[in-house]
């Protein structure tokens, strides 16, 4: 007992496999659980037999010895163990494959592991009966418990198994069963002995597998050296009521060779196969012989022609049997004489299997034995036949066979094309693609760290098929699966030296954007495309990369630059799904994308127009300042390409004008907002409490006049309020209300022309503190009021300074600067020096002037000297006075004395003259 418990604890299956807690199906005495090998993740099915199922039922036969019951149970356990052992020794595609040999459990039961199976044929027929009798959504769950036909997914969810049995599925399954019988009869030398729907399992590839070899043995007339004992018909035909029917011979599918002739022959299995075919089309799906496990009933049924299945009574089937099988197959299977029956090989060659679909499956199963030319022709024609296949056959049979053949590099493009054609038709592609297709793709294209990539033309062709069908891939993948498994394939295409692969990888960009998140697009999608754009020397790849940039910036590809692809439609779709698709952020566009575009050297029109499309998208994202300083210069450079035609140049000009208009609008709006909020504080820090602000360079306010008065009188630059009085208040009022006298002088007399540039309108004045200002401020002299003498005539007379007329016949305006030649400037300088010399003897007229002049104070009123070069106009000479010191005139080469009368003369400073003083020579 201790050794048995230790054996159970150290079970190979329990320690190496992860077994589901609930059985997924029940077949005969076996409960079948889903399992997965821990080391490799290989899916498997764990067959478990519980010895408690053999406990005798209450029959009222108390006189029976308990010893005989125990012996019966041991015989059953031994037969089941022999069944598992026989399966382990037999290797054939149509025989259930054993992965782990049988083991004993702690309670005396049995356990072994096989390839994964999804259902038994008996379970499918029961499910179909329930579906046909009560066609409703809940009828499927009446099949002896909901766990019987449910499968548990890796994430814990459970789904219903598919159990559709169409005509092609039946033909394919019967063909596989016939191959298995041929192997048993001719190679293994065994008679199955108990062939029935419970002995047929269906795996994940929809293949029918033979099992249930508990009653298998050599035929009676055979001299083979089989290790299995011959079938004891006298024992197996006796049905003991103390044992479950599942561990005894199924009399409903037994051949008359056993019951009537007591002869074990190979033909007996073909009779059982015929009854099983009738059950597939019968309604309900049961054998036409209902013996109730009684030998006498069996003999009675076969003794009458009405109860014996035959062609005359439609083989006792209430359903419709196909004509081919009804006329040519069943009459040679369900017959009393064994010699008249077909053998397994002849059954496979019957007319029933003579159609294109069955022949396709047969060729697919034997594909490894075909030569390269036959394989290639088959794969090329398969895609034309696929629409005729049922979806269940495509999903479980054809797709699995194609995935197994992906190791053949010569056929890889053709195989992948057929795989994607199947994925478009099946309904479970969302579940099948990640589970079955993605692992094969990763293995085929060596995706992963440390994988070495060698150029292979066949592999490149296969990769091209994957890229062309990226819409199917994206549809059947989650975002995580796509990022981890599919995105490396796209990166592999981008890094390939083959231009067609690079083009295909970039073309699929609009398809993958809705699947990926923003971070993935920015860090894993954009960098390889930018790198490809920088290093490629292919014009088509350049254009394709630019189209990808436009998509990444949120746009689409215009038809004029598209290369016949479907990017435009897909991008528009992804653009509408803004919640899923991700585009580049402003920083990446301005700092990484634009420098790549700026570095374009080729001037080919296709590249220029594709770049124009990108700049159109950038114009909607980038800042105004960036557009003005970076984008517009690039656009002007591209627009002047020598290969552009008029229409293409017009496209550039349209964008340039649009961007310029946008820049103008936004900058104008910005300045208006700043002007409306900042006028009151414009010179707050530089005017020492002034309540008014000047308007550009034409300031005429009292603060400027007072400052100028204190400056020329040599007083300290203090606040006018501190002096107590405003000395020139009258003049301020006059100058503010009337135009400056220089305006009349410009209309009646000569004007001085200097080669200077006037400040542009609208230019803001320099804001500087008054305490740090230079002697000569940067203002027009027209902004200063003219200083008038104490005594002035009521009306101004004609200017008496005829010598001040310019030498040129036409006097230019003060406000429009002109350029003089060197000779002209020399002549005017000499003329000016002579004119200024004639002014030295003039004295100020102290007569009264009209129009309300104020009496002058005890200090003299100074006249305004001519302005410095580069500033503003020179005022009209109304009152002239100044220091008595002779100074060098800037208009001549000699010194001109300019002594004027002054009541309060100011001594000139000993140091070098600055500001207004150094321009006194003009007077």
C-alpha cells in the first residue's frame, strides 16, 4: 500500500503535466481532461479511469460471491491497461497517439496521456441528436452535463466545442478510419473487434483517430506472432449486468461473424464500419441494430429480412443516405458473408470518395511524400478550391496541415497565401491566429533577440505575403500581441536590403496605426522609417517614406503622389478613428521630422510633391514662429526646384501663402492683445512719473519739453514738479495745438537734404531710463517745439536768407532721404558754410510778436541746431543764437564764427563737446 501511494505521488504525468480539474469529455470508461506539458507547453489529453466506476450496481443477487466480482473488476482493469499499452506501441496518423504510457493511480485506477482530442464521434452524434430534436440555444447543454463538450481556455474562460458534421467531414473521417483499419489489418495483424463511435476520437486538426483497442487481437485463422492474446468470444459476448456497459463489447455494432459464426476475421471490422456509416445518417444517430446488449436479441434481428439492414429497407435508416454510399459502399459492407465485403484498401478506392474536396484532403495528407513540382502545383491550385470547403474543415484540417508545411522554404510564399485566404473565411480567426499562426511566423522568420538574419529570396517572398495581408493580421490581433510579435516582422521588412520589402513594410503603416498606442508609434515605428528615409537611394522608397510621414502627422496621401496603393482610403478611415490611431507629437515633428525633410537633396518632382503633402500636415501642427523661421524657407527652396512644372509650383505657392496668412493673422492678433493691455505701462520705468506716453518718435508732450529745457539750460534732471513752475507752458500749448513752423518753411523756402534714413513708422521707441540717456535723444526735431524770440512780427515775412537756397533746382522733402554723390555732397557743404557765415552778424529782434506771445524771461531763448546725421529733420531758422565760440562746421573745411547775442551766456565745457553742443557749428 505504501509503495502504491509512493508511486502515485511520483507519477510522471502528474509531475510533468498541468491537468484541468474537470473533464472536457467522457468516452466509454474514460474521463478525458485537458492537459499541458509544463516544460514545453504542448497541449495534451489526459485519459483517467476511476476504478470506483466498476462498483457493482444493486441487482438483488446477494448470493454472488464478492470474490468473483473482484476478479471481474481486475479483468476489466487489465483489459484497459492492455488497451493503453497497445495504443502506445502503434504509430500511425489514423491511430490515437500516446504521449505518456499508462500509469496506475492511488485508488487503483489508470492514467495515460495522448495527443489533444476535442471530442469523440459518439459525443458528436449525441450532440447532433439533441440539436436536431430541440433546435434552440439551450439544447446543447442537455448532453449529460455542460462540462462534457466545453473546453477551458488559457485565460480561464470556457467555450463550447464545435461539433458540426457535414458531408465532407464525414467523408474525410471515414477515409481516415479506413486507413487506420488498413494499418491494423495489414501491418499490425490485429482485428479491432469493437469498432464503434465510442472508439473514434477527433483531434484538434479534425482528424479521426482509432482507439478503444481493449478487445483487439489477432484473427482466428492467423498464424501471426502477435503479443496480444486471441479474442475469447465466449467471454466477451457474455454481458455481465454487474459491470457498466462501457467496459463491455458493444453488441449494436458487432459483426455476425462474432455472434453467429464465432469467428474473428478482418472483415468483421468492415461490417462494424458499415453500421457506423448508417448511424452517421440515421435519425437519431444510432446503429440500425438495437440489441440492448443481448445475444439472443441480436440473433433474432438478423433472422428476419425486415430487421436486417439491407439496401431494400434503406439499411433501416430513417435519414437520407447519399446515393454513392447507398448504392456502392454499404451493400458491400453490411453483408452476411465475409468474403463479399470490401477490405479497407478497397473501401478507400470506392466511388464515394471520388470528388475534388476529398481528393484534395488526401493529397494534403500525403504531401510530405510528393516531389517539389507536385507540391508547388498543388499549392498554386489550392486557393481556388478553398471556397468550396466547409469552414470547419478549413479551420481544423487544412489550416493545420498548411502550418505544418511552413518549414518548407521553397513553398513558403504559396503556403502563406493559402493560410491568409483561410483566415479570411473562418469565424474563429481571432482565437486561432495568435494561438497557431503567430508561433509559426516567429519560428519561420527568426524573430527575437540574437536571431541572425541572412538574405533568403524565398523567405523574403514569404515576408512580402505577410506584409501584403497585414490588414488580416491587425484584425485578428490584440494591441499587445501585435506590438510584441508582429511589429518585429515589420521592422525586419524596414531593415531589409530588398526594396520591395521596405516598400511593403511602409505601405502597411495606415493599417497598424489603429492597433498601436502613441508611445509605440513614436519610439518604435517612426525611428526606423526616418532611418530608412535618410539612408535609401531609391526614389520610390523616398516617396513612400514621405507618404508615411504624412500619415504619422495625421494626414492622408494625395492621389497625385500616390503610387497606386490603397493608403488614401485606409488613412482616412484611421483618421476618423482618432481614439485608436496615434500620430506624432509637436516636439517630434519640429525637432526630428523637419530636419530630415530639410536635408532632402534630390529635386525630383515626385519627392518634392510628397514633401509638400507632409508640410501641409506640419502646417496644421507646428507653432507660428517655427513656421516662419523654419518651414517657409524650406518651402521657398523646394518651390524653386528646376524640375517642377507650373502646376506643381502653384501648389507650393498656395501653401506658402496659406502659411503666411496664418502667421500674419496670429501675429496681428498677438500684437493687438499686447497693445490693448500694455499701453498704460509702456514707459512706466523710464519717464519718472509721467502720466502720458509718447507716440513713437513724434512725441510732443510736456515731459519731453521740460526735460529738454532743463538739459539746454544746464539744470539738473529733476522732476518738473520739483522746480515749482513750468517755464514753457505757453509754448507747450501752442506747439500741441498748431503745426510746427518748419512745415511752412518747407512749403515756401529751401529745405536741407541729408543722406539719412528716417525711422520706419510703427517702430517702438527705445525704452531707457532718463537718468542714463545721452545728451541727444533719439527723437525727431519736429517733436520739439520751436523756440521763438521775445519780440516777433505779427506775420512772418519772406525768408531773408537767400544764401540758404540749395544748389539743386529741386528741393527734396525732409522726410524722404536721398543719396548724394561725393561731388554733390562737397558742393553742398561749401555752399552751406558760406550761408552760415552770413548769419554771424545777426542779432535777435526783441520786438513783439502777434498771436499772444509771452514775455521772455531773463535768459535767452535758444534756437534749435540742425539735427545729427541719421536722425530727423532740421527745423526752420526762426531764432538763432548760441555760444560765442567758433566751431568747425561739418559742411565745410574752414571755421565759421557764429557769435550771437545772449543775455545769460553759458561757458562751454573744457572737455570734448557732446550731444547738442557738438552740432552748434551747423548754426
